[in-house]
């Protein structure tokens, strides 16, 4: 499959569904974290689990770990749903410091992305 460069607005992605390669729903995009030095998207914040916002968990997924599927208007993340359930996440009221190199390294390693 040939990759095509696209420019899309952040608001288009906020709320988009994320599925894995098996087609399982992993949640939706809650926020995009932008690198203020170069303007690129660093992380997509994935809202996973829970019911009506209760019991959900947030995950900072390195942008490079996601693939945009324009035909289905969704994002694809190559991770098993059970593995995501046990991955390091955070609460709505306690966001990590994404600029911390140790946190960035851990997140990239967890999703198989070179930092």
C-alpha cells in the first residue's frame, strides 16, 4: 500500500475511533499533543474503556504508532486489546509530563517506536 501525505485538521481527528489490526475498537482520540519546537504531533491521547466516561483510562500513544485509514475515517493502532488494558495509562486529572525524556522513552518503547 502506498502512503499518501495528507493534511487534516486536529478537530477532524478528535473523537475519531481507533481500532487495532483485528478490527477491535480501542477507544477514541481525546486530544493531540503538539511538539511546540517543530509543530509536529507527538502523541494522540486515546480514551479507552469505561462506560459513559466512568472507569476509562487515557493512553499517550506516539503519533508514529498510529496509521490513518482515510477510507474508514479511523485510526489504526497495532496493539492487542488485552495488552492495551494492562499498558501504562493515566487519569483525566493526572496527565504525565510529556516533555520528560524518561516518560517519552517509556511510551515509545511500549508501542515499539524508536525515540
